[in-house]
């Protein structure tokens, strides 16, 4: 299926992260985070192109040094979606879908990307990944957004709260009495949809939950979810990096 589509992989990477400045250039076992992310994405041989999108010359220089294609984008973008939209607008060839892989995913597995791409079969507007929640720590952690989906796999709502709420069931029994899904922030956009959502203004629900995808739902766009069995290991803060070192992921 994927061979019939032109799929552009874009890796947005910012230097000026408020929680972890310079994050894409942090070294992990001898390679920068952005290089490890790029190499993981390139293990899947379905892409029309793989592009790193950045607004920082330091990231550009490092990425081009290890052989990546780089597109410089505006420093005014507030999200990876906006950065992807700018790259698409500059990309000359026809593209069916754009896949957004954040530059702080050095351990992303190609199988997760395959799971996402399988969702293109019915030409959905947007696609993202979800994973069944197996532990109470994830279930009740507001830093792990949850999603409820309909019978066709389309997202109904995303929340930092635990959803759905199981009325008259003690919270310690929720996992045994219901099915809950964690959202994994890997997105694909149909190429005609990406410019449209990039021009949407921040919405009420988005501001309430601080979840960008709620802007799309609130404006009537449909998000197809695809399930994965693999956990994501993103790095948002220096503490995340130290935690991975203590777990043996990083030497």
C-alpha cells in the first residue's frame, strides 16, 4: 500500500526548547539526538524523502554533516505541525502524506512508523498512534494524554484526565473493568489537509488541555488512530535523559 503513495517524512527540531535548550544536539552514546532520530526514521525504506526542519543554523550544520537534507524554517512557528506545513509548501514534488516525527525521539522504532502508515489505506485526513494502557501510573498521569476512540478507530477526544470515567468503579479497578488508550504523539497529515490545519487559530479545548490535536477536532477534522504495542521513549527534559541513563538505555 505505502509503495503506491508518496510519503514525506519530516523531523522538526528546535534549539530553543524552554525545558531543554539545545536538546537535538545532546549526545547519546556518541551521536547527537537528532542524528539518532534521523537514522531510526531512515530504517524504514518507504519515504519519498526525509527532511530535518529547523530554524537554527547549529542544527542545520550538524545535520548536513551527517548527510541529512535540511530545510530552514521560520523561528516563529509554535508547533512541529506549523514547521511541517512550511516544508511542504517548499517541497516541489507531489506528496500524498506528511509524517511528523519529533526530533527528540532517538529510540523511535520503525515498526511504529509502519503501524502509522497502515492507516493511510482509507485516505484519512489525519492519523496518529495510540497504545493500550497497562499500568495505573500511566493511566492517572496527566503528562500522558489519553484518547477515546469510536468503533472505526477515529478519535473522539483527547485529555490529560483519565477517560473514559468509570462511574461506580473504584479507580484501582479501572484497568480490569475498561480499556484505556495512551496517545503517542506521532502524526501524519494528508497533504491537502496540512496547510488548512496550520492556519487554524488556537481553540478553546486546545487551550484548556494544552493539546494541539484538540484544535483539529474542534474544527471538524477527523483523526484516525492506529494501535501499536510498542512504547515510545521521548526525551523532553534533562531529567528524562538522566532517567534513561539510570534504566540502561544510555551509557
